């Protein structure tokens, strides 16, 4: 298995991670209801928490841990760009 993150795997992981984070926070009151897009602020918090959790565990998640962390990092960067351009 290639150690290099493929574009397809990254996009799939980003989409899955982003949707899971949005679904997990959809029914919670917003802590960061700033701007016109409070879900973006909440998903950013969730993505950061998920990345921290992955980075601080010994579990390897079937060999997908490194790719998931990288995909989350990319998703965080993209959400920050969206927030900066609200």
C-alpha cells in the first residue's frame, strides 16, 4: 500500500470527515455562531478535535490513521479559507 496520499483518497476522506463532523454537530447549540455560516465554525472545531484525537492515540485504525490526519488537515485549511471569505 502506498504511503503517499492519493487525491481520490484525500477527497473521499475529506468529504466523509466533513459530513460526519457536520452531522455530529447539526443538533448542538452553536458555541461559535459567528458570521453568516455558524456550521462552518462548528465543523472547524470538530475537525480540529478529531485531528487531535487521532494524533494522540496509539490506535492505527487499520493503517488509515496517517491518511485521515492529512485529509483532516486539508479539510481544516479549506474550511478556514471559506470562513475567511464569508
